[in-house]
């Protein structure tokens, strides 16, 4: 059994948009990273068994959570938000993400190891339902994924050998990640289309005293990531290890 339990905040989930929608909140462009957005408790149970002298298997289960939250809202007066009535309906679902491992020794000096780590994430689905005093209703559901870990497959090999009367152990492991190509290009508008980026501070902008507005030159926009962003490529990693056994 393996557990990591924080002494401070038990769980913290901070959502953000990884595109121009974040301009209405932090007005910053946040990268999308594995395992971010969440400070979570990690709880895992595992075990292993040797089936034969040359074959061992093991399995582990990591706790995975999903949260469904609904917030019905009744607005009796749009001019006085203190009259808003808010209800809540929250459900937390627990599931497990299994991980598997196999160690096989095809010949005595060598051993092959492979692991499979299934997808793991903490997902939150939040539903909003607005009801006005006039009787009109609007509803929507937003989905956020925190602490996402994708399906991971890894493998490695190690070879025992003896040189000059000493026993050595060598190992090699390789891992690769494919970054799917993403490209976002944003267009500059003339102000007629509110969905397009506009220059909020024109190059000839002046203040009330007739002086030039500081930093007016160039495009000033509250849209992060302008004029666009892209990402693609490969990430490779490899490790080599060598150990020498001492003693009788």
C-alpha cells in the first residue's frame, strides 16, 4: 500500500482555459501540462506474484475521482443580484485506474520488463440552470479535466555478465512521446465583429491632456496568445545503467 496525504489542503482544483477565453479571467495564456491544475491525494494499492522462476506479474490500482456538480439559480431581479437563490447538487464518483507490469527472463543473464499505466484523471462536470422571474430558463454544462495522465506503455531490458571475476549488471530503457500538431491563428478585426481581436490602444491614442498614451505603439489586446500559437514534435528519452556487485 502506498499513500501520499497532504497536511494542508486535501484537494485543490484550479480550472483555466488554454485559449483566448482565459482573457475574461486571469488574462494569461496557460500551457496544458500533464498532472497540472490539481493538488490531489494519491492513493494506490498493489501486489505482485512470481508465477515461475522466469516470469513475474504485478498489478496496482490508483484511485481516480469524478465530480458532478449542478447549480440551479433563480434570479428574481436582474438589477439586484442579492435576491439570487442558489441551490446545489454535488456527487463524487470514485473509480480505479489499473496498472500492470510483467518481468520475464527469457534466458538467465537477461530480463525484459514491460508496464502499462492506464488513463487517470480527476474530472469535474458543472451544470448551470438559470431561471428568471419571467419564467424563461437557460442551462449549460461545462467539463473540466484535472491531473490528467494519459495511457503510458514502457519497456526495458537488462543483461547480467561477469568480467574479470566481478559481476556486472547493465540496463537500457527507452521512452517516446508524440506531440500532436496544434496551430491556432487569430485574425485582427475592425471592431465590427466582437469575436475578432481589435487594437484596443491605437497607435495615435492621446490622453486628456493631449499627450501620447504610454506603450500605444503596436497591437494592444486583451487576447492572450496573439497572433497565434502552435506546438508539435517528438520527445525522446533513454537511460543506461551499469552496476557492479561487490562482496562474496
